[in-house]
C-alpha cells in the first residue's frame, strides 16, 4: 500500500482520493479546512499547503503528490504562485512524482483542435499564471530535480463540477427558467468528466513513461451548450431549455460589480467559437477512455441545485 498525497479537496481532489482509496492505497488529503470524503483509507489533513516546510512534512514518504487545488477564480494571480512553489519544493524534497490537474488556458485562442504539442500562448493574467506554473515545473523536471506531468482538462462535468454550464446554465434551465449565456450556444465545445480527470491523474502518476509532458484528459465528443442543456433537461425529465445569448457588452458591464463575471471576460474566446480538445494521445498511451456524456450529465444533474430566482 503506497501513500498518495492530494492537495485540494474540491471535486477533482475528492474524486482522486476516492479512486485511490478504493483500489487499496493510503491517501492523505490536504486542504485548509481538512475536508474530504469519509473513507477509512483517506486521512484528511487541515494545513496551509503554501508553506513548503509543512507540505514537505505531510508528503514525506509519498509515492505521488497530486495538485488538485482550486483557489478562488478571481484570486489566481495572488494565490497560485506560493502554492505552486510549495508543491515543487515538496516534490523535490520527498522525491514524490508531482502530477497536476491543469486546464487549457495556457494555449490561448487557437484555430482548430487543441493538442498537447501546442505552444503556450497565454492571453490573460490567469492563463499566464497557469503557463508559468508548468514552465517552472518542467524546468525542474528537465534539470533532474523533480518528476512531474500536467493533466489538462476542458470545462468540467460530473459530481461537484464547477463550470459555466453547471453554474450559469443548468441551475436555471432545470428550474424551467431562461438562461442568458455569454457564449455562442451552437459552437462545439469539449466537456471533461471529473471521474476521467481522476483516472488520468492516477494513471499518469503510476507510469514513469508518462512523466515530463502534458496529457489531455480523454473526453467525449464535443457538444454545444444548447445540446448539453437539452440532454440535461431530458435526463431530468423537465421541459426543454430556454436559452439566449448574452451580448459581450452585458458581460463587461456585469464585471464592474461581479468578480466572477469580470474574470469570465478573459476566457470568452473559449465560448464564442468552437473549442475542441484532442485527447486521443492519453487514450492510446494510457488506455483511458472517455466517460459517456450522458453518464457525466446524469451525475451533473444530480448535483445541480435549481435556481430559485
């Protein structure tokens, strides 16, 4: 039984902890409040993971260290750098392989499918933070100081997922209300299942041939926001969704008072045009297959609280 240390008790961290525990591993799940799933193999630890010495002590003896943290969206430039630095220091001090749950921000706007071979061309402050984290990690890997890999996902579906579709669309349409969405409602978009993220993180950590590079989480064929909303409503046995496109100026005005709306401005390119992730490399190399979209949506619908306004 190996020790696996996970930083972050959100949806991805929780799914990863459960997956590892169910296969008989020892899991130490670190978060500020010591939250996480109740399981005899999961030790929940309340700690400040930005403290390198503390995290190194917690990760002592670990086979793998997983970065599944999720700082508040509008505080990424402030909170990610010290946390990322502490994770690198802990990986170097303990020898644990560091596998991070990343996203697609660092690529910036791209014409055509996104692959792992694309260069980093971040288009805003949050994207620059994520690009910098990977650059720092791979630099230490190439210098022989750590072993690392980056597991990148598109917008999440599944239990506990937080994305535009789960936060802005489904709560309203499942309650029979109209959702105004800052997006092209018919543009194809890749959605990544939380459970598939966990499976990929664990598979990459287990296989030293997967280290030193990025991997895209195997994801179902892209669907538009309109298609996702329609399938979710059908699964929930409610009326078909009523959707409208929110004009960009309305989002900009909303950002004057709403921090989340303000931060969504940076990633509008992901939703105003096709945004398709190629995840075939991980399927071919690691044998991971995408979660069927209806299975992801059924889990998502169970966890979405309908809007009451």
